[in-house]
C-alpha cells in the first residue's frame, strides 16, 4: 500500500497546529516528524513536547524519525507524546535488537533507518522484527537537499532481501530529496512510503501538492 508522509521540517513553524490539521485534511497518510539532536546530525529540531502539542490537532499517524544519539533514553517520551511509529538509525544503536523490542513493548511500530553509506545487509538479522525500513536518500540533517541517485539500486537490493526473507509486510520508506520528478522511480524500485518535505510545504497550495504527489504515486504503481 502506498503512503505519503509529508515532512514537517519544511513547514511554517509559526503555525504548526494549523499545518498539521491541513495536512490531514488534504489526504496525507502519515506525518513525518524529524527529531535532530545536534550531535548525530548537525542540526536541532523538535522534542517530545512539540510532538505532544501537535498531537492535539489531528489523528494522523505520527512517524517519528529519530536522528539522535542514545535513542533508548527517549523512546518512552516520544510514544507518550503520541508517536505511532518510531524509526531509529542503525548507526546510533549499539544494541539494535534491544531497541526494537523496547519500541514494540511501548506499543509503537518499529522502524530502522540507514544512512546513504550504510549497507542494507546489516538489517538481515532483524528483518523479521521490524515494521519499516527507511532508506535515507540524502545525508540526514537538513531538508531541501538533492536525491542521491545510487539510492535506487539500494532500494532494489532491500526489496529483494525482504522478498527472499519470506512473506512479510515490511514497509520501505524513502526520505530526502523526493520530488514529483523522482517519486515514480523510487516506487518502481520498491519503496511504498514516501517522505517529502520541501516538495510539499512550499509556496504552492498544500492541498494541490499532496494531490499531485498522490496521483504520481498511484500512476507509478499502476
Ligand atoms: O530526515 C530528513 C532530513 O534529515 C528529512 O525528513 C527531510 O525533512 C526531508 O526533506 P526534503 O529533502 O524532502 O526537503
Ligand atoms: Fe526524516
């Protein structure tokens, strides 16, 4: 199933409650929330209190992308704040299996993220334990960067690995530099959850952007 997850990082921070409501009304499937700590990535964004505050404005699934060191310390805070899916970077988890079990024990779905230079075969031992893999298609830390073209082969390798692992329902999410020009390429390669920030929140109408993205997504999968 194809899903569109607009990334709040590119939205107008002065009206976040309203943005979240409009994003849901316009037909987004999830809301992607980028959490950055200034250590794992060279940028700072939101914490659990912000997630809790915007939770009041919609029932959208909250997809929380943790770009933070020591993620185990904050899992409960983000689930309590309203996260439905928590995604952790393999590069930040010394005990990845334990972190995944903790996310699930808290009642959230568990996702795992790979930086562009991290190979997919690292996921083989935990593939049966996760709900989603996120392939970073830029280096994490900032919105508005250009898509890394080698990501297409990486998505294909991941898709093959998941298929060879037997019947399962792991979502393949992509994040970074996704536009109307490349969204069909990533879907044809095997991705089904599309994160887009600057291509969704920009000077054009939010509802038009979401409509155009969903049309392009479903046309790719036809
Ligand atoms: O996690 C990140 C960046 O680290 C992303 O979620 C960005 O927010 C995507 O923004 P665009 O590349 O679509 O502008
Ligand atoms: Fe993200």
